[in-house]
C-alpha cells in the first residue's frame, strides 16, 4: 500500500515525534504539564515524556533566587525621608501554583517586595531603621511570605542593605551623637565626684575616731610636698590646737596682741 518513500517518511515522522516528546529535567527542575490546556501533573526530575500537541510542559527552577529590591523612597514615622534598598531570598515550593496562580512569579514577588519595604519601614522611626535592622528584616520577611504563599513561593530571608540619608540628616545625627557623648561624659564625671565624696566622708569618720592617724596623714602629706621641691608649703594645723590657742588668747589679752 505504501511505497518505499511512504514507509520511510512515516518512520522519520514517528522518530521525530518520539524525540520531540522526550524531556530531561535536572534535579533542581520540575515540569508543570498541561494536557489539552488543563493542568495534569508535575513531573521530574529525570526523563519525562510529553505527548506532542496534546501536552505542553513549563519548566520551573526550584533553586533559591537572589533578588535585589531597587532603592525605595521611604518616609519614616518621624517624617524623615530616606532611600532604602534590600535583597530578598526566595524559592518555588509549589511549581503548579507558581505557574497557574500568577502570571510571572518573579516580577510579582519583586513588586510586592518593593511595596512591603515602603509600607513596613514607614511605620518605624529612623532610629529603628539604623539600629534594629534584624527586627525589621524579620517583619518584612513574614509579611512577604504570607502574601506569596498562594503563589507557591517561600520567602526565606530579607536583608536591608543600605539606608541612605541626605547631608542635612547626616550632620544632624552627628550633632546628636556628639551631644550624647558629652552628656555621658558629664554623667560619668558627676558619678565619679559622688563616689569620691562618699569615700572622703567615710575616711573623715575613720580619722575622727583616731586623731593620731590624722597626724600621720599630715606627715605623709609633708613628705609628698617636699619631694616636689615646692617653694611654698602650706602646713595645715589641727583644729583642736587652734581652738586651744584661741581659748588661751581669750583668757590672756597679751597673747591676742
């Protein structure tokens, strides 16, 4: 019925269809197969047979994707304008949802990350953005992961990279930091003075109990002064000696002269 060319042509067509129906998926790839336009199943990895014309397959990469979030203009809760960029790490955990529920999951995740970055950071003050990045990273990651769950996307981590300020804010923060350092220095100095006064008061109580120790302190002070070779020496007299001389002067007017 078929000539030699007819049988050969049929064989060639069948071989071409057999080759076209074969797909090889790597370990990190999955194939979402549609049969006559309807979702059929997820295949892979390894060798996959797809019936030409009747079935179509879409490859999905399951590896973690590193996505840079472009710099966003954010106004903090204390009305400071900053530019913030970040990086998002996510991967596909449900290939069927990633293909069926969203047109392009990468672009959708990127747009959502930009929106979440502005929305969540706008609820915090500038100091929080600079000092509590880990807390903000976790808040953005949880909010983003909750939104992308229906797309079959798992957001593993979000990291804020840079918080850029204008020159006016940089100078204001520098002045604030300098004022804070001066305040701490004054507080430390006052605390030191308070501790020193408390110790001096305790020492005065101890010396009052033993007058002889006060005389030894005088001698020690003289030794220290003599070692410095000062030209003028102020020698403190005990108050009890001064009181004795004053009382004698009151009794004897000649001493007062």
